[in-house]
C-alpha cells in the first residue's frame, strides 16, 4: 500500500507562485511514475503532467510553460512549481502513482487564486 500526502496549497494573488509537495510512504518504488492532477468544482479531474523515475516530465498544454514538475527520489517527494497563476487555476490539486495493477491518490491540497 502507498500513502500520498500533498501540501503547500493556499491563497495566492493572480500572477503569483506556489510550490506544492507530495510525499509518498509505504511500498514506494523508485521506478514509479508520479502525476499531478487538479479538480475544480463542477469539473472533472484534469491531468497536469507526469514525471518518470529519472526525472523526465511531460505537461498538458494548459500548464506548459507555467508549471514545472520535479522529484527527489531520496525523499520520495514530487513537487509542482506553479508560476504566473491565474484565477482559473483555482482547484484542488492531487498527486498520484499509477501502476499496472493499482492507482494511489493523495487527499489533495486546495489552491485558490484571487483576481
């Protein structure tokens, strides 16, 4: 079993920055691909990007150029650096680990961007 705990959310003004963290514990494999998602009220959960065990990250167009995903394998932690935030980035942000036989989610952290 894997537990994921996100942190770092909060209230920020438009144009500001936040860095979210997601720390994994339990049966964590260094080869796990980790992902960041978000879900706004009334909308479906949206993939933002993923990062492989060797640090290769890919992003959805909605956040490409503004968000950066990184990871520290020694700390079992993945980060989401968010810059130039917009009110439409307001959502609950989640990290996950997706394996062939299981998907694990954290409880999420709320990000609110004021205009």
